[in-house]
C-alpha cells in the first residue's frame, strides 16, 4: 500500500486567521500550519477538532501542512495539492468503475485556453480525453456537494468541457468526495448557482464520475472507491434564483434603533441572524440587504444601517422553509427581537441574537447543513 506522506502528526485545530493558514496545538504548543484547501470549511474546523498534518521543510513560515481532519468519527481529506495524485493513482490502478480500461496518458494537459488535470487513454481504442478533477470536502449526513465557495476556475474548466462534449468530443469530470460515508453528490447550487447550472446542462453530455473515498488516518492511497449518484430531479426542483436566506450582522455596542412601525427597539450588542425568503430574485434580495440604503422599506433596512455585514447564507429551494428555519434558530439563539420581520406570518420573530459569531458555532452550522444538504436525502 502506497503512502502519500512520509510522516504524519496529530494536532488540534485552534483558529484560522485566513484561508491559507491555521493555528493548531501540537504536543502542547501553538504552531502555524499551511492550509492547502482554501475552501470555507466552516462545517469542519472547530476548536479542538483533530487535524492530521505533515511536517514542512525547515525554513518555511509554517511548521506543518494540514492534510486531513476528523468529522464525527470519519476522516476527511483536505490536501487539494495532492488530490490529483490520488486521482492519477486510481486511474493507473484501474480502480474507478467505468474507467477500468483507461490509462494515464498525461497530466496538466493544455487544450485551447484551459489546462486540464489529467489526460486519459482508452486501452482498447487508443482514444484520449481530458479529465478535470474536483476535490469535494463538503458533506452532510449522507450527501456531498461541490464547491463550498464560488469557483471561477472551476466554472471556466467545466464550461470548456461541456462545450467539447456538445461538439461530440469525449470530455471527463472526476469528483473526488473525501467523505467515505457519502451516498450521493450534487453541485452546490446554494453557493455557486452558475457552476451548478452548467453541471446540469452537461450532465448527459460529460463522462463524469463522483467517487466516495474511505480515507484512514494513515492516508494511504485509496484501494477502493465507490461511485455515488446525482439527481436530476433534485436539481430541477430545487435549484434556481429563489428560496430562503440568513443574513448575519454584527452590532458593536448596545443601541436603541427606531424600526419603522415597530418603533424604538433596544438591541444588545452581538451578532444577529435574520431569516427571510424570496420566491424570485433571491440573489438580488441578498444584495439589497448587503448594501447600506437611505430609503428603508423592510425592518432589516433599519437594523442594517447600524450594523456591520458579516455574511449571507442562501438556501435555494422551491419549498417554503422560512418559518421552519426561523423556528430552528429560535431554539439555539441567545435572545430574540420580538415581532421583527414577521408581520405577515405567525412566527414570534425572524431576528435572532448571539453573543458570538454563529457562523463558527456547531449548533448553527448543523442547522445550515440540515437545510442545505440533509433535507435533500429524500431524492436518493
């Protein structure tokens, strides 16, 4: 069995100053580590989570490179710099169902204005075709989604591949799902609608595979993978510029704010999560809340003028989940602003307060996972 890394050490995640580094505790000391996966990974990285790292050579700013972590007893692979090596290994050893007769004809192959990760050849016909490899670390109870952040590069490559396929050429896409528990795959239309719509357009044209890999803490090259399906029905019913959303704001100090017909309301300092919905033009609605506006229409417009914008979480769906989402948040919030944003429903509020940033809290992220990923299990 082939090792990817000569030496591995365990540590505990502490924090992540930016996308490219994190702090970890190793043998009782705080060390700076390189994070080769620039994705959001909010659902994976909590203080105390077990990290697996390999030592960097001396002289570098970071002592270690993070290669994986634990999630609910499972190992999740995070080293995107070596994902293509794993893909190449699987091809060379004929491990991918449907591509057993393929050989590795090249890597980093330029075609037009794109450079694709792999070039595969058919041992029987001699035909060669490009394959782009995507590394997926976002997963829920049974499902996996890619990407976890908008990907311009991924969109460019996918569009090129789909255009090739439309022209009658053979083009491949390989999604490595780094959670061996995953049973299905979907493009993450919540986060990157354009990529997901292009994937849907190319679904019947591309030679694509999504493979779930059961990694172990030794991070040996995988001996087995399992193909997992996608769902056209889920994409056609759920995907689009409509759905529900959460807006996260930060109020730096206690403040009394006049909120339209609600009058003067006292807001304790902290973080606020507002739940809303848009049956159409979801992206435009979120953009409205992101901007500071002189003319105020919704309750949120008044609060937004006093707060710093922290983030927005779209949940794209044709189903009305707004009130279920508000109820779920009410059960974990530190406090609630009564009657805020809910004049047209029976909810007590659609605005919930937190002492700390909820985007880094397990309970909040579990709600996000349930509404974005886990509720889609029913399509499989």
